[in-house]
C-alpha cells in the first residue's frame, strides 16, 4: 500500500494488523495484543474527531503511531520471546509508553536527552 493512497485510519492501521497477526500476538502475548487494540481504537477515534486543534490532534496521532511502530519493531526481533519471558508483557507495555516520548527524535538520529527539533514530526516528543 502506498502512503499517498491511504484515505482512512483502517487502511493505515492495516499494516500494523498484518504485522501483529504474523507475530501471532493475539495468542502468544494477549496483554500486548489488548494494548495494541486499544491504541488502534484511540487512533481511529482521534482521526474521526472534529477537533479544531489540528496540531494537538496530530501530536496525539503521532504518539499512538510511535507506540504502534515500537510494537511492530519489537515483535520482529528474534529474541522477543526471551525478552518478554524475562521481563513480562506489563514491563514491555510500560517501556512502549515511555519510549514513545522520544521515538521520532531517535529515529531521526537525535539523542533521547536532546530537545526535540522544531517540526511536525516531533509534536508528540517529550523530554
């Protein structure tokens, strides 16, 4: 799917659905799957809201997207089973909730402790 052809939140989220399904997350990691479903629901509700504060809505969508990206990245690691066995699903979820605050900054090559640059991509970033 091309990003310029997405016209609904369901279409955008379908990529994550595929990744989560391929990892058998709903069976192997039910708490993470429940967290994932909640994030998707929040994303759709925010997208459909008639909030006139565009930048606030965008920052919230980016925060949810960062968490979805982290889930999919983590589920693709070979050591995912061992890591979750050692730390538990709850710790993994807490890590996601913390790491969303610097996800785009780190993706762009900045350090976690640096002030986020000025830009739409960084609206969800927090120190």
